[in-house]
């Protein structure tokens, strides 16, 4: 996946098929999407645990 950002939008495309169309999202919407992924984590993946002291 390749991501290109600009002040008003973010474009995402498949790096294995660069000749195909890219998806474009409003910059704020894509930032909110990434923030939610970081907050929620990936399904089936455990959240990082604090280091033992």
C-alpha cells in the first residue's frame, strides 16, 4: 500500500498494481480513520503490554 498526503486529501493505492486507480479521502477523515485503528488495534492482535519492572 502507498499513501500520499496533501493538505486537503490523502490518496491510497495498491503498490503491487500502481496503474490502477487510487482511493482519495478528505485529509481529516483519513486522519480520524488512522487514529481509530491505532486506538482500537487490529482484530486478533493483542494490545502492547507495559514493560515489567
